């Protein structure tokens, strides 16, 4: 085997039926496609859908002998990714182990402090990983010529300059032949853009894409939908964009294509309440949209401004009301523990969550977790945030690892427990 791509499981199991995942590992499918087109033997192992212990995993690696193993990692499953990298090296020591994903993009030095990691791909890996595979397996070019790559050289860690980002319309559609789509609750995942036009301070989406928001053409998106529906037989889709409605007119064109094609499909997406006008939502519903996830975050306007989420509480209620009237399930996330949050501002947020739930929305509440790469992580000290743990296993959204200038970690934990009870017991 030339290349094995791995989606690690999370150290805390997610609520999925046995042997199933929510959606295919789309970014790994993107990485695989150009390699397959060039004749490399590639396999994808999604451990969110397959249960495999370490002994069996090592046996798999020894049997197939991948020359390169690529592992993707978020902060939440970083420790699992490292254990898998170590297992690969113990099974076949000469295998090149490459790690990428949101966490190591901003923590490449830490990744390379582990002997089991050979190389780090920072940011988007579509072009970088292909060039790296061609270098390692075909001898083309040199590591120094591959942008957005980090590696060890003569005892030092080298960080190559960021590679130019790919033209998203020139990328091949992700392969769908190397995963069993029947194992996924939502088998059809479509990424219609890269990056995000907004700069919310708790999110890494913009930073992962080098601060650039790039849109696929509506023609390209329509072609991928056609392929998924007509050739793959998918009837349930998810648009993975951080906000597919960032440019409403473009969203309308995609919806019009679905309607004209007569597709009887359902799909879900993420959006913002400040672009959820009735005309757009009605067309989305007509095209099969049955659920929209909004980022509500807070019900206090001062907090919303401070986190660079420039929306208003009234827009939240209006977006939920419109969705319910049109038969779309509105859902959304709130967060507590922002640097300027107080007991009073958090109470506003909890009351809003309860109000929206009574209106028909599904609401979730999380605790601010300053993930690497976010504004809050970079500026924690200046903002009065104290991060009490550097263990990535603790970087979860339902248990505070921070204290703020207004609230201790213990106070946040108590407030959060009460908030969840009030919201979920409705």
C-alpha cells in the first residue's frame, strides 16, 4: 500500500449507532482523490465507524505495509492520533507518518516533539499532501520546496512558508469509493467553499484557510450534487460550510438547481441569523432543507460585539420563527464563559435559549474552550482568561478548563450545570 489515511476516533465516544459515524471524513476523501487519479494505492480507515483495538491495528499496518500514513487531528482527538502514530511506528518503523488538521496547524512544534511524527501539514492539505507523497515515493522535488510543511532537519524544526491556497474549482470532487457510505447517518457531505468570511474570536475556520474565503462556482456545486444523487444514490446531504448562506444569492442558485432537477432530497447546513430572510428560507425549504444550525453564542449584545459575532438577539428569534413557519428545524449553539461574561450576561443567554426552545428550536449550550489557533487562545492573558489545563483530552465543550476575570472555574462549572438542566429539561 502506498498511502493509508486515518480518521482517529475520539477519546470520548460520540452518540452514534454501533459501526456508524455522522458523516464521511470529507477532507481525507479530498486528499485521496488526486493520489488515486495518479495511480497510487490509497486506503482510508475511518475509526469513527470501525472499532479496532491496538493489536489489530498494528496487524493491519504490518499486513498492508503503507509507505505513508496520514492522520488528521482535532484538539479533541489529538492524543488518540498520537497513540495511532506510535502504533504505526511500532508496526512498521520505516513508514512515514504525516499528521494534519486543525490542531497541529497551530501546534506543529508540539507534534514534532513526538518521535512518532515525521511531518506536519499545516492548513489545507489538498496540494501540499499530494506534493509530499510524490516527493517521498517518487523522489520529486525536496521538502524545502513544499509549502505549509513542518519537519525536523539536523535537530531543528523547519516551518516552510504557507503554500498558495488551491483554486477550489480546480480540485477534484472527493472520492466516495473508498468508504462505505451506508455506515454514515448523513452519507452525502458537500463543501461548497473554503474558509469563512467572518472572524469570530472562538473559531479557527478563517485561520485554517489562511484568512481567505474562497467560493466554488455554483456550476461546480451543482455537478457534485448531481453526481451524489444520480450516481451514488444519496438522498440526504449536509453542506459543511461554516456558513453556506454567506452570499444569499449564491445559495439561491444552488437551491434553484435542486428544485429544477426535481431531486427529492433532504439536507442540512449552517447559517447566520442575519441572512435568514423569508425569501431565502422559503427557497431552501422548497429545495429540501430540513434543518439549519445557527451560531447564536450569546443573548447579550455587548458580548456578541466583543466576540466579533455581529448579530442581534432579535434576529435570533426572528430566524427561529421563520424556520418553524416554513417547516425547517432550527437549531443553534450558545456558549458561556466569554472573557466579558458575568452571571448576569449568562442569565440572559440561558433565558434566550429557553425562549427559543419553546418556539421550536433545538438549543445546545457549551463552555468557551480556547482551542489553539483562536483569538482567545492567542490572547488569553490579555483577556483575563486562565487556561487551567494543557491536556488536550480536557479541551471539550461541556466541562470548563478556564476561569475569567469575572468567574472562577468552579463558578463556571456550577453555572453551566444549572444552565444545561434548565434548557434540556424544557
